[in-house]
């Protein structure tokens, strides 16, 4: 699926780390798929792994600790891994230390995963209004308590965390959070270079990633934000000194980006994917097929796939009516027949490697009442604040 295009020379790749150590797991190249709600389920992870040749680390959707402990049916499906997935990586969300501890011990005792990542970066209102995600690191004692419980319950499993710079420019937390993480035995930290208030708007602050790396030299730091191409990943690592990258929106409708990343880190020039529409259409059908097999219902799989259509077709000459039609299909045959009507010989469009997914800012973070009054006052936080469903 690759055609020659410009790429950094091998010497450029040799200036950055080519492997990342997360506990006992060596991740080569040092590339991690960011957990994304409704996106990074087992079928999407399968596609990304196939294009990467099995190289890298691919993390599950966000799993809420309360739902896991209660063995919610949807949640138990979300933590099902393909036999080829190794290491198996679960991202957990929680705000109550006791519930987080129970969830981590459950994973360790039942052998449900090989690596646990903790979410302190999600900016969506239904998470932050509970004091979770990117809101939580502001409460330093609460963050410490959660990390302590998680590390203690994990046994030999490595525990990592993903976070943002802070709530907003007046409430920056990433340096304090990084130091707490080191003190509590966290294995590595990923930093998205935006605040919660920025959501996905503006430009990611890669300087913050560099500052965190300098602040916590004891453990690996991964950078996240505005990695739209393999070149961006190498540039982030060179400019910030980070130990690895986390790729999110850049791979939406473009799972072959992980093949590009492998090529870049291995110094193989001229091997970046620029698929024609015919090749993209084949991946679309495979993606929808995998979803149907995973869900156990073809129609539901195709319906779940609908949100991916615009991402896959970004930049191609496809009329608005056809885009709408493809986005309401409900069977594999209907999807395949619609795609066959397109001009499938179209080459990869110029500019399609750029930003994709959500790019707007939010400006306001929804928080519990009085959350910002005192970063050390954690009164009122309990298991009642836990979300009871997983996936975002």
C-alpha cells in the first residue's frame, strides 16, 4: 500500500530513541496508539497492528473502573483482546482510589491485561464534571492516592498515566503530577500538550513535553498532540527529547499511519503510504467487516463504522450526496456497492495527511462545584462520582 514520497534519511531517525521500555515490555518503535472512545476497539487495533507488522503498543478504549468492577456487559466486551495482541493494554478511568484499586487488582489477579494506563487527560464534560480525566490532577492528594492504589494493586504489571498540561492556563498541573507519578512508582507518563480548556483546538505545546522530560528524568515521557505524520513523530522526539510518541487523531481513517511510523523509526526512506481510493475502499470494507464480527452482528458493525467514513474519504473527490449515502449504510453489501460507484483510481489527495478529527477548542471546563477553590481539599470525592459505563 506504499508508494515513494519524501521521508527523512536514515541518519535523521538514528538521532531519536528507537525503542521504549514499559516495565518488562519493549515497545519498538516507541509508538503508542492513543485510547479514543468509540474508536480504539479491538477491530481498529487489529487494523493498526496489521499495518505496523505488529510493532508498537495499541491501547484499548477508556474503561471505567466502576463498570469493570461491576462486570458491566459492555465493558467486559471492550476488554476482550485478540489472541495476537501482545502486550494487552487497558486504559482505566476512575476518581475513587478504592474503586481504582479494586479494578487494577481484578485485572492483575484474573490476567486480563499486561499493562495498565490511567486516564488523567480526557477533557469531555461528562468526565470532568465528575472530577475525572483532565480535572483530576488539580487535586494533588487525590491523584497521589489513586496512583498509590493502582501501583500497589498491579503487582508485576506496569502502570502508566496519560495527562494534559492542566485545566486551563491558570491551573497548570503537569509538573506536579509528573513528580507525584515518579514518587508513586508509575512506569511512564504521556503528556498531551494542551489544557482541558483547549480541548483539541489551537496548537499542542511541545515545549511542555520537553519541560516534563527535564522534570522527571527518572522515567520515560511520551509526547502527544499534533502528530499527523511519521515526520511529525520524529520531529517531536528530536525537539522535546521525549522517549516515545502517542498518536491519536492522526490515524483516524488512516490506520496505515502505523506502517509509516515503523518505516520512519527504522530509517527506511520512500516507504510512506499514499493509497489510491481503491485501496482505501478495501480497508473501509475490512474495517466494517471486523466490527461486525467483533460485535456479532453485521448491521450493527456497519452502523458503528459510519463515523469513520468521512475520515477515510478526507480529501478525495466524493460528492456530498454520496458521502451522505455511505454514512447511512447498514450492510456490508450496501457499503461495498456504494464504494464501487466511486472513481476508485483517484490517487492519494494532497493535504490529506494533515489534521483530522476534532480541531475545535472548548474554552470552558465543566467541573464539580468548588473544584478550583483548593487543590488539596478532596472532600466529597467518593465512588459515587465514578462513571458506570465505559468507552468515553
